[in-house]
């Protein structure tokens, strides 16, 4: 059992629980999670709860972070990001978001092949590069939920919790024979492996209608870091229709190849938290605070807007190397 603690604005903490399943993949994941919790790590609080859409964290604040990241990259490197992203403060624009993600892919590189810019930069610049990705996906999810509110009168909801930490570098390869077991049905309480690499999955690139992503920027799920994600809300399914199949072929992929890893790698379930209760819970308990597993207990006693959190990340990125 995994215990997750969340706190409200009064610093009161409540817990939810995850029951891992008994699959071979879950066993590998738990081994990695146990290893991950052997050392103190920085939990990424500005990429934590996505899609719950409250005034705790808004597009204005996220775009303020994005503006700072772009300014630092433009001022302190030879790379230039010239698009105006101010529109994202008030409305959705997938073309702009795709372009933003392209800048992240280019400046960061892949986990197994980091870009020269990332290698040669300061901690502040490296953090700014990562913020391009965090801001992009946060804004995508926010506006997706706002669109559903209007279209379905607030009756269809999808939101996510990401357990993602800075310094999860001891990754293992996801066994090839597990990729055929990925689920294409995403329902309330699903716990699945975090996409601990750079780029987009086949589904992400397709659903984003992303013309900016390069071939190298599309990568099937390959790595297990110990990190994980949880989905809350209504059930949805990834597409398996002819249009998606033709798109895969146009990208040079074989639609019948199980190694494409289409879907999510399920490893557990959140217990006793249905859709209605989940959205009520996370409306109040907006700050992820602690994790307990296998006798290990970590707290993350800062909030996403604390300058301490920003400085911790800069320092950690400043000591980063390919092997760290």
C-alpha cells in the first residue's frame, strides 16, 4: 500500500491510498519506487495536480513562470524563443502549445541523449528548459477541462496527479513483453507509469495534431523510474480507429507493432475515491505533501510558489550531469 498526503491552505493533511496490482510490471515499478525513496528528492510541485482547475493555480501564474523561463533562456543562451505566448493567459491555442513543446524537445534532448544546450547550461537555464514542458502540459490540461465544462455542462471531468521528482535518474528499461499489456481505457482511480522521458507518445502527438514535433520527438514508453500518475474522472478510451492507424503509417510506424506501447502502463488503483469525492477532495487539498511506502516516509514542506522551491531546483539542476 502507498499512502499519499495532501494539505489544504490551513496546513491540515489528509491521505489517499494506492493499492498496487500484482503484475510483473507493478513489481518492477515498486522496486524502482523503493529505490527512489532511498534518497531525498525534490518533488515538482508546479507539475502536480492538473485538470482540477481552481484558483490555487491559474493560467496567469503558469504564464508568469513561462515568461520567466523564456526570458532566462533568451538572455543566457544563444537559443531564441521568439513566439508571443501571451494569448495562453486567456485562451487555448494548440498550435502555440505544440511550438512551445518543440522548443523544450530541442533544448532538452532525450533522456538517453541530452542536448548540448542542456549539458552546457547553468542550473537556472536547465530549470527554465524544463519549465517549458511543465507549463505546456499544464496549460493543455487546464484548457481541455474548461472546454469540457462548456461542452458537457461540467458533467464530464478528467484530472491527474503526477508523482514526479527532480533527480529520478536511476531508470530501467520497460520490458518489451509488457508493452502489449498497456491499457487504452482510462478510468477513475487508474495508476500508471509516469512517462519519464522527453518527447511525446504516439497518442499525444496525434491528439495534439502536432506538426512541429520531429520523428525523434515521438517515442514509445521505454523507461521505468518509480514515478507514477493517477487519473480521476470520467472514463475515456484512446483511439483505435482508421484515422489513427493511417496517421501511424504516415509517420513510418507499424500499427500492429506491440512495441509502440499504445496506451498507459497500469500498475495500481487509487482506493475509495470516486469521481465526485476526488474532485471535492482536491478542491480543498491542493498541495501534495507526503508519501509513505515500505517503511519510507518523505515530506515536501514547501509550496509551488515559494522562492525556496525555485532555488532548490536551480541548485539541484546546477549539479546535474548525464550520470547524476
